[in-house]
């Protein structure tokens, strides 16, 4: 699927099951990576040890493209929902999630001419704190998992995935 942006802006979310080509000319494109739960589910369904082979490509001329990670609160809520609904059924779900997360940016390619391309930028500390506070006030995140997630602000890679998995494990244990 082709996403074309000329003299404007586009904001969306990458999905591992829908590869896209993003073409940006004299504009800006901001795309968020899929959540750990979405990646793990696609990873589990693909049957491949390294996950699905589809990728997304960014072609940028005189503009900017940015691929960002979603907030810890969004990761937590999505993973908790996926486990409770059975979308992720692997008994070793923590290893599956961490592995899928580590492969999340490997299927992204880019070509940039007179512009900028940034991949895997973390949300700012304020974005993380605002989203955690909102999710906590809405009752989506209990106090202990929220504290675990607060310690993960600014972390990336396996540390980020492990912190989200730990917070979800605590929430699952508390709900029993």
C-alpha cells in the first residue's frame, strides 16, 4: 500500500501485517511503531523464528520522516489486553514479546534526499509521564505497575520490553 504526502503532513501507525511505502515530498511524516503485543501476535502467527518478513519503506525528498515508539502506558495496556483476550497464547509470552520487540525496526528501509529520517525515537519524558498519569487516573494501570513503568522511562530495547512485561506480570498476578 502506498501513502503519499506532498506539501503536508501524515501521522499514522505501522502495522506488521500491512507493509507500506511512505513517500513524502516537501512535507512531514510521523509514524508510530506497532505495539509489542501487535508485534508478538504477528510474530506468533507467522511461524517464522524471526517474525514476519514484510517491511515498510520511507522515501523522503526535501522533508522529514520520523518513526517513533509508542508510550509505555500504551504498550502496557495493549499487552495486558492481548494476553487477557487470548491474542497472545504462547505460555512463554515474555520471551516472545521481548524477541518480537527486538526485531521491530529490522524491516524498515529508507531513502532520503535533502531531508531527514529518524527511526525508533522514544517518546519524551513528559509524554510518558502524562500518558502514565492519564492511564492511572482512568484505572487502566494500577499503582505498582505504574511505578515499574516509570523506572523504564528513557530506556529502549530489551530493558524497555522487560519492564513492560514485568508490569504486566504484576498486573496479572494482582488480578488473580
